């Protein structure tokens, strides 16, 4: 293989790594999990006065569990359907077709 081909393969690997690293599902899922844990802990340690304010519904516990579920959903989605950047061949084909009309 030529040096140019090795460079292209290396750039494709780096692009794939960057696409996975900066996938918005990872950021959203991670934040929801972290905040979900914090709010769930607040719900587990709620006192009687806190429950009275919310008409005896432990809103922090339920909200925290919902946030945890949503965060885990995003992270599982990321794991099952990872982001795949376009290959060099796909980019070349798109360049040949020209800009999309719209």
C-alpha cells in the first residue's frame, strides 16, 4: 500500500473516533444520568416537610428515576447504533454529484 493510502486510513480512523466522542447522545445521556442520580438521592433523603409541599408525592424521586431512565435510553441507543462517519468513497461520490438542490 502507498503512503497516501495509509494516511487516508489513519484519517478515517481518527474521524470515526471523533464522531463517537462528540456524539450528542453521549453528552445528553451522560448529563441526564448524572442529574438523575443527584435528584434521585434528593428524593430518597426527602423529609416530611418536603413531601407536604408536594402533596405527599415524592416528586424528586420520580423525576430522578425518569431522568435516569432517559439518560440510560440515550446511552443504550448510542451503544446499539453508533455514529459512523462517511467513508472517503462516499465523500468523493457526494462531491461528484455536486451540491444538493433545495
